[in-house]
C-alpha cells in the first residue's frame, strides 16, 4: 500500500505542534503556500504504476499457483483461506518495493517541519559569572534534500542500504493485514453484488466493492501507518525512537491513544475513489487480455 498521503496527513501523523487536521492544513498553507501539500509526491507518483502493477500481478499469480497446487487447476476459484494467504504474501512482497518510496516521500515532506531547538541566550557576560538562560524556540529545519534522487543518495551515503528500509517492520505490520482487509472485503462485496453465482460482476459493482474495500483497509491500517510514518521521519535530524515498540509506547505516553488514529477519516474518504479506480482498472484489464 504505497501511501498517497499529502503533506498535511504525513505531518499530522509524524510531526509536532498540530492540534488537528484543519490546523495542520492552515499552518502548511500559511508557511509554504499550496505547494506545501505536494512536497515529496513526485517520487510516489512516478512509481505508483509500477508498484500497483507488481502488487496486482503478484496477487493474481499467487492465486494461480495456490489453485494449481491445491486443486490441480490454475483457473480454479480460490477459497477464502487461499485468498487470505495470497493477500498476506502480497502485503509482505509490497514492502520491498514500497518502503523506500514511502521513506523518500516522508523525508521530503517533513524536511520543512519546524523543530524544537534549544537556543542558548547569555543573560550577561558569562565571564562575569552571570547565569546562562536556556530557552526553547521553534526554528525551521534546513532543507536537507534537493529532490528524490538527492534524498536517496544522501540516505545511502549516511545510513546505507538499510536506511532506505527504515520503518519497514512497521510497514509489514501495516501491509500484511492491510492487504488482507483489502482483497478479502473486495471479493466478499463483489460476490454479494453479483446477480447470481455464475455471472461476472458489473463494472459498477466492481467500482463500489473496490471503494468500500479501500476505505476498510486504510482505516484499519491507520495505527500502523502512524507508527511507520514516525519511524521513517525519525532519522531526519536526531533519532528519537529505538524501535517499533518504543515508538508505540512513547507516542502513547506523550499524546494518548488518539495519536494512532490521526488521519483515519481522511484515509477513509481518500481510500474509496483511489481503490475503486484501481480495482475497476484491474478487472477490466484482465477481461481485455483474456478475450485476446
């Protein structure tokens, strides 16, 4: 599940100082104009076609292999257990492609997030023994990356190849159940919306089933998505989280249980048209190639 988050949702999940989504949107617009909402989107947009092709292709081929192994016929319809296994394997595979893309997007979106800096001010001449006063102020973080390619290059130089997979563990926790709750509800809704068991679903039914499945998947994946976003944004200036569990505990202690549902409503709304379009395109493409 490559996240198509705009800058506001990423910063709401991984940033600081935003009271809610509206406050986050207004802050970004005031400080960075409308372009602030599109920071870091060029890389995901350029790769999303390849990513979705790989995901849906892997899912279809996995179903075929399971059917061939279990029933001796690759065209045999998969049962729910078969679909669950295929969905989980698809989620696991997707992390290998999606983790670096999400990381670059989040680093580019977060590099203008204000950070809390410790500003030392001398209340007099230090040599005369006067006290030094420590004051915290918000200062803009420097722009570390000039673009996606420079971001990838910088991460490889400073953190190595493993740096591109920062937060991959949290992404597995998001995508393995996330894709299960993506393909299974889609199949169930398609079956419910078919006029009979032998007929193919109507394009409108495919569109509706895909949209509902997308909303369900993204809402349930939001807590893991919050953790993933924070882990990936963490290494920007100074590492804050030692691991997934530490990130969860620290986030809960400092911001409460609500932090894990930041952006859930946006995910539900955005997930519907995005997933509806993808599933409809996928099914129509399959029908076209099978008719050749």
